[in-house]
C-alpha cells in the first residue's frame, strides 16, 4: 500500500542526486577554468583569459540548468563556490583591462557569491599592484590601490547577518588587511623613489 509513495520519494531523490552529481562535476571545471584564467590575466594573456572565463561561464550555465528544478541545491556549497570563482575571474578581468565592472545580474549569479568574488579579487589586485611597483609604474599602482580601497568600503557597507552573507565580514576583513599592506608597500616604494631622485640631484 505504501510502495507507491516510496517509489515517488525515490523518483524525487534520484532526480536530485543526478542534478547534484552534475553540479559537483561541473563546478570543479568552473573553478579550474576560472583559476587558469586569472593566471593568464596576470601574464597579460587577454585572449586566453577570455577563452577560459567564457568556458567557466558556460559550465556555470550547465550547473544552473541541471539544478533548475531542484531549488534545494541552489545554496549547495559547490554551486556557491563555482559562482564565486567565476565572479572573481570576471571582476579581475574587468579591473586589469579597464573595462566596466560587471554586476551580479550581468554574470547571472547570486549576490552573495558575487560579493565574495569581489572581496577575493582584492588579493589579485594586490598581486598586480606589486608587479607594478617592481616595474616602477607608481601612478598605475596608486590608482589600483584606490580601487581596492573602494571595493573594501563597498563591502563594509553590506551589513547583514553572517548567516545571510556566508561570512562576508571575514572576507571583507581579509581584503581590508590586504589593502593596508598594499598601502604600506606603495608608501615605502614612493619614499624610496623620492630618496633616489634626491640622491641623483
């Protein structure tokens, strides 16, 4: 008498399991492509970076299609991580190329992983800034620091419970610490450059 009920339960759980496995498999590929894209961006390999980020985005679409009928999986860790890594790659690309910063709706991701991606992009910006300092591109480094500062200020304004934002305060605190270290590095480099110029005179 109850077998039909349990068959229905199994059908639902089988579909959910299949969607979950698809999401897990594709999320690994999203994250790998996004990480490789960021490495390409640091090497100024713009075409390769775009290819990899586009691949990451397509795979994220595959995940969203797989879980479209499974709302329980939207907040699953692997889905959130994939969205965050893709967001970080797109944000980093925009910063490095001088393009307009994409919003979460444009990237078709949830606001929370988008904000985490924005916070983690600050780390990539710091790495870029240090490369600029080594190349004595001080004006560009200072402009990048200003943008990093703006990112952290905006993140700090997102004042919601951690349960809603998946611990965004911690991501913001880490980003703020990176900005302060970067400010110190830039200040030290500027002072050294001034001393060098004075010695030349």
